[in-house]
């Protein structure tokens, strides 16, 4: 019986480790795919707003 319990513990811990690693890899790939477009959309309004402020400052 103890050998079955040990095998059960080893198998369950291995399954949990595989699930956690797959989830971590999925989260990393999601972060890479979602952060880059967010940074681009954040940088675009700033890039378009800077020439406007520069032109307003030059007219004053």
C-alpha cells in the first residue's frame, strides 16, 4: 500500500508540475503578444501629440 501511495504522490506532483509549466508558458506568450500592441498604441498618441505641442509653441 505504501508503494501505491508513493507512486500516486509522484504521479500527481508530476502532473501538477506539467500543468504549471504549461500555464506559465502560455502566460509568457500572452504577455508578449498583448504588451507589444499596448505599447504601440500608447506610443502612437504621444508621437502624434508631440508635433502638435511643438507647432503650438512655435506659433506663440
